[in-house]
C-alpha cells in the first residue's frame, strides 16, 4: 500500500490533469461558439458542427503573465459543395486571431 506522500502526489497530479482537461474543453467550447456565430453572421454553412484543436503555445498576457494560446480550425461552405477552412486563436477566453468567411471576419472584428 502506498504511503501518505505518494498518495498526496497522486492527488495533486490528478487535480492538475483535471484542471488541464477542463481548460481545454472550455477553450474548445468557446472556439465552437465563435466559429458557429461567425458562419451564421456570414450566411455560410458551418460544417461538421465542430472545431479541431491544432496548436498550443505559451504566450505573455497583457499583464505580463504567461498564458496558453490555443489554435483551432473549422470548416465551412458557401455553397454546400466546396469546403473552406477557417482558423481562430484564443488566448484564454480572448479571441486574438480569426480567419474565415470574409463577411464574418468583419463582424468578429467589431466585437
């Protein structure tokens, strides 16, 4: 049976893993909301109803602290036949970069 310090270390590792997973899910949900709203604003079809994480890096926040910047991609179609790729980058909850439907990029930039 593991002794007390090992159990504490396992509990801390488990809590850190859960916090990492929870932050990743929250970012993916935020990215999906941004992608869906951008496609709706542009009048295009948001394909597959999902976003896909494709990047993660450390970056300084406005206050100087390090934070995670997560990149996502999504697909949309203007005519229901041809697929186009949109991309967005979130730094925490803040949208820092967006490329996608042209009409939506104008709307997203205003918010």
